[in-house]
């Protein structure tokens, strides 16, 4: 049941982040990875009508390709 576990974990994560944004004075949603985290951050930013900021600090495609070669 790994797929169900993943879906439940991500749903719980989004719920907790949603509550945190509601409870704190959040002005932007910032994520540190342009792939999956960016998708979650974008969804959260859209729900709360906040600007999303995505930090790209390297060439993620080259890193991913290098990891596949191992």
C-alpha cells in the first residue's frame, strides 16, 4: 500500500501547511526545489492567494541525469 501511504502523507502535509499559513502572518510561499515541492507550493499559494517563490540554486536536470547514471 505504498501509493496510499504516499497520498495520505501528502494530504496531511498540505493540511498542516494550510493550517500554518492560516495561523501565522505568511506573505509568500517559498519552495527550494523546482519540481514536486514547486507544485505543492504553487497549489498552496493559489489557495491562499499569495505569491509563490521558487528557489533554483543549481542545474536540477544535470543533477538528476547524473544520479540516473549511477
